[in-house]
């Protein structure tokens, strides 16, 4: 059967069709998380929508599942699967900015680095992620949390339309005015409904920002967390900021004798008038004595790429996530019990605010779950040595288990691990029942199952 699928792919697809035995196979099947080692039947490096349509039809006809790879950053490795057809969109990077309309169209293989480079030339941006090598597709479809969230909403709140190849190989455009149910589901429902080949986003005037990290002593973390929590509740929406644990890398602005020490940190991004930056950031800087900081004016894309060096391809990854409505004293105690035990420089824990503009949109307006939460928290275990897997996974799980009683039942799907598939309903909360119905309409056979998978309802 695979021979027939392979022949069909090679005859219908313009891009590369790679299978076991090909010299390119091991490189083509490799994904960002080095813990993932899967052997797909075929990796199709699509050059455009026609290749996606052909590959979906060939896979379906041959009884093979489909894994969708955009940026390839999926921590659970959903961009690949054993014996599946991998649709690798990494060659599909076309971007067209309309500066008059303040919109942009970007193909599904773009990363946030690609996207920000294109839009910065026009002094425009939209909510993106924290790492520039992350793909726009997965981040948008799961939600989209980043530095600009409080001012402009989630990435999916800025989505105007999406071109989608469905499970039967048909092509549709989804928007508020066409296939509105699909458009609703795509905004938070992940890759459950089809292959999104093109995204149209609303852009906002953002060029240079004032931001960067501030490091504080571990013992000051309770004061820093509480000051951050109190301020971000009422801070101007042009301010983005998150709390983190971080082992200090060997950077010039950190005292040399503190390299390798564990700190807590606040990372700020002021996207408003530069003359107001100091006033806007001051309550964060004054949370405790600052040990080191690197806050200043920079292009927005530079901040978006500032932490790329800590998370190169090839690390081991294991993450857990919770949504939080309130940082209680017991939650702070849990952070203090586990955060300072951060095992390696690559690993971290971030508390991202999802208030401000996120709360302007009704909870049921998109599929994104838990829009009423104040924070999305991620415990991101990332380390280079596979021999340390057990210890590092244990740190993530212990931290998560301590936070869970003080958090919502669900977590952000883009931060969820592969062993979180039993939490899918909780992750989507009140929107899950509607998502199940839409899954049944657009992908009743569950061709697109390599994701935080939604069970179809009849």
C-alpha cells in the first residue's frame, strides 16, 4: 500500500517526497524536540497549496494518517508520527504585507522570525510568541501568547481569515463571513480540523520597543511575584511582562561571578511612546533590588529573538501548563518550593499575563479555553543530555503537581505535553462540546489526529 501512496505522491507533488532509505530521510524526520524519534512513511516538503491537497488525498486514499509540520516546534512532536505522511510546510514562507490596510498574509511554514522581519519594515506587528524560531501556524491555532498580548489580544484574536485544506482534500477559506464555524474552531482548536496553508492577520503600529530582562535574587522572588501580580492587573496595556526563573547565562550585563547562579526575572516589553517607558517599567524594576538588567530600546523583532540562543534545536523537551485566575499565597509557596530547583540553564518557568485585551473578547467568541484566566503558566523543561531525562522530567512534574491545586483544571494547549491528552476537555473548558461537533463535521475520520486531539461527536 505504501508503494502505491509513494507513487501517487511522486506523480502529483512538486516538492520533495522523502521516505526511508533516502539519504535525506533522517534529516527530514528530525524535529525540534530531540526526545522525539519517529519514523514516518513519507515526509512531503510541500511547495504550495497544490502539494498539500495532493498529499492529503494520497494519504487518505492509502489509509495513512497525516502529521502537519509548520515551524516544527511542537514539544510533543506532533509534527511527525510513525508510518504517517508528514506534511512539512517549511518551504511555504510567502509573506505579503498591506501597509495601507495594516494586514498581512503569511504561509503556514513561516516562523515568527520570518513574520516579524517582514512586518517590521513597515513599522507593524501583531501578537507573536517569545522565541522567533516558533512557527506562526501552531502558535496561532492554539492561541498565541506573547509580549503584545495585553495590548492586542491573543494571536488568534488578530486572525482575519485562514485558507484550509480539509480532510477530503478540498480547499476552503474560513473567516467571520465564510465557514464561520470552522473559523471559530481554528482559533484555539489547534490542527484538528485541517491544514492551514495561509493566514491573514490584522497588524498594529509597533516598531521599536523598550524592554528586556531584569534579574533579582531568589530570596526576593515572593516580593517580585506579588509586585508583578499587583501591577500587571492595572498596568497600561502597552506593557507586556512575564515572571521567570532563570539560571544566569554568561552574558556581559550579568556580573561574571554570578554566571550560572539561579535568579528570578521579569522580562518587560513597552510598546507605547518611548518617553513613557521608564514610568511604565518602574513598578517592575522597583519590585526588589535588581542584580542585573538589560532593558533598553530595541527593534521588536530583536526582543522576540532574544532568548533563541537558550533553546536551540536538539534539546530534550518536557513541558506542563496551567491557567491561573489568581496567584494565591499557596501558589507563591509552590513556586518558591520548586522554581529555585531549576535544573539547567535552558529550562525555565514563565507566568504570562492574559488579561487586558484578551478579556475584551467573550469566552465563547473563539475556541480558546479559559479566556477568563489572568495567567498562562508554563513549566518548560529543556536540557541537552538525554541521560538527564528522568531527573528533568521529575522537576517538571513535581512543579506542576504543586501548582495544580491552585490553578484551573486546564492548561494552554500549546504548552501541553504528549501525556496531557487526557486533559484536552479541561484545556478547552466550556468550548469543548462545540469543538467536538465541528470536528465531526470537518474531520469525522480523525485524519488529523496528531495534536491535542478533539474527539468528534456524531
